[in-house]
C-alpha cells in the first residue's frame, strides 16, 4: 500500500462540519454506550494507585497479574463474543471484588483475591473498549472519545484513590477502613456499570457488518448519534465502515503482521512510558520527599492526581484539533527533560536531603504528572487506529501486557538508593521516544479508520 492510494481515499464532510458543542451533543450516545467500561477502568485506576501504596511487593503484583490474564482472555475471545458480554462480565467481577474488599479488609488473602479479580476485569475490558471506541466514534471526535473512556477514566481512578487516602489521613477516627471504602466504591461502580451496560450499550456496527448484517449495522449507527434518525451522514458512515472491512479482507494474515510490526514496537515503547511516568519508583520518591517536607500531610498526592487529570483534560480538546503528534512530542520531551534534572539531584544525595532541594523535586514531579497527562492520551488513540482488523485485538492486548510487565518489573526490582537510575532511564526513554515518534508516528486527526491504518502501514 503506498501514499498514492492514500490520496485517492474520499474525505467525507461528516468528519469536520460540526462545532464542538453541537458535535458533543450529537455524539453523546457514543459516550453513554461506553460508560460502563469507563467505570470499570476507573476502578482499575484506583487499584493501580493502591498497588504502589502497599509496601509488600508480593501483595502489589496481583492486580497486574490479573490484568495480564484478563487481557489474554480479551485477545482470544474479542472477535467471536459480543463485546457487551465482556463488559457485563467485568461489571459483575467489579461487584465481587468490592464485596471481598468490604468484608475481608483485614485478611491479606481476601484483599489479594479481590485485587486479582479487579485486575482481570480491567484487562478484560481494555482490549474490547479500545476497539469499540474506535468503531463507534465519528472520525473527527475519535481522539476525544478514546482519550475520555480509557486515559481519563484510569487517571480519575488514580485521583479518586489519592483523594480518599488524603481524606482518611485527616479523619481522627475514620468510620471504616480505607480498603473497605475502596470496596464500597467498587460495588457502586460495578452496579452502575451493570445498569448502564444493560440498558444503554450499543453494539459496534463493525460487528454486524463483518457478519453481513447490514440492517443491524445501520440501526447501531442510528442509535450512536442524536437525534436517532437515519440521515445521509449515517449512510456515509456505513459506506466507510464497509470500505474499511473490504480493505482489511484483502489483507492476508502474514501481510497484516508484517505491515503492523513497526507500529506495534513503537506503541509498546509508548505504553512503557505510560507505565514509567506513574510507577512504584515514582510513587515512593514522591512519598519520601513529601514526608520529609510535610510529615504526615499527603496533600501533594492530591495535587499530583489533579494535575495529571488536568493535563489529560487539556489533551482531550487538543487531540482532534492540534492532532495526536504535537501533544505527544511536547509532553515526552518535557517529561524527559524534567526527569534528567531530578536524576541529577538524586546523584547529589547528601545535599539532596536539604529541604529546598526536596521541595524542588516535589514541584518537578508534580509538573511531570501534568505533562504526562498531555503526553499519554495519544497512545490510546493510536492503539485504536494502528492495526488491521484481524490482528487488532492481539496487538492491542500485547501493548497492554507490555505496560503491565514494566510495572511489575519496577515493583519487584526497585531500590530507593537507585532512584537516580530510574529517573535517568525514564529520561532516556522519553527523549528517545521523542525522536522515534517524530520520525515514525503519523498524524491521524480527522482520518477515518481506513486512512489511519494505511498511514501506519506505510511505516513498514
């Protein structure tokens, strides 16, 4: 596939003729359809943050192990099972996880089992969610939809846990244990997800078109935009979906694998950076510095979660206007530069423990979380666009598993004495990715899935 063919692809007006507010109102059913999955990943974000607060690595890793197992199940079953069943199953698992946490908060094995179940639910949801978001969105709002339902939901979960942790440290006599509170929130999230998924979910039109059920696909498209009527734009979307499927049917499995391998390697590196910029070493260094400065006060963690969400919120509204590349490249080079500075400060350990140096490190780490929010949103969007239809679940799942393995590696191997090595490795990876992304990752804003896929295929 060459660039000349890309120029022949028709550009549809439905991708760019709406103002932001009108488009948001018109496409609201797409966000509601994916609302259950958003709640599931939010609960996963809470457990992700809890993993770093647990001192015992043995207890930390079970959420990540469950996530890997869930992703493997998603890879195997995603193309043959309706995605509604994935989300319903995950919602039930979240409820079970919450019940276990609420009732067995003092039992280590009960907490391990609950976290393992939550990890399975999160991994099980991740692969079908990104596929659904890419297939249900209109092309000029794909970045906003995917970033909201994946990146923002996990980061909101991180913020929610940090906020509850902050409140619990302020209460002289908390009414219940922090783990029990987490369990109750998981139960609420699971119940709401179950209701939303049962009543408001709309199956992907691609699911029906692959099975040559065109009437059902048209009905899905009708229900995914407001008002619920079939218009000329609905027919245009159906036509583009059919062309996307026809284009993918022409690809053999071998050609799909070969053409997508460069994109897979780059996006695995990208998701590794997502893990590096909020990992156990980062959490421990932040905890150490804030403890030296502020004692038992943990407000810095709340600011950290807030800034991360603010960065993602800014990215959500840049990603379909400025594009995917500019926020990604800008965020990566800033995070890499800040990590170099922190690494150099940790090299000077005796001087580092002075309060003014500690405060500088805390402020720099807070800045990293803001720019991480700007930086990471494009990874979700690229994952939803990059791969051919047949191997899409496999390659999305592989990138997610790589991200989880990076987290597990740092949980098991991290030593506070080597904190400078962590920040230097993060800096090298961020700055290296800046040049790789600059050279290899295409701009896909306002492109249809077929156009985006062709641009990624040109990497090979």
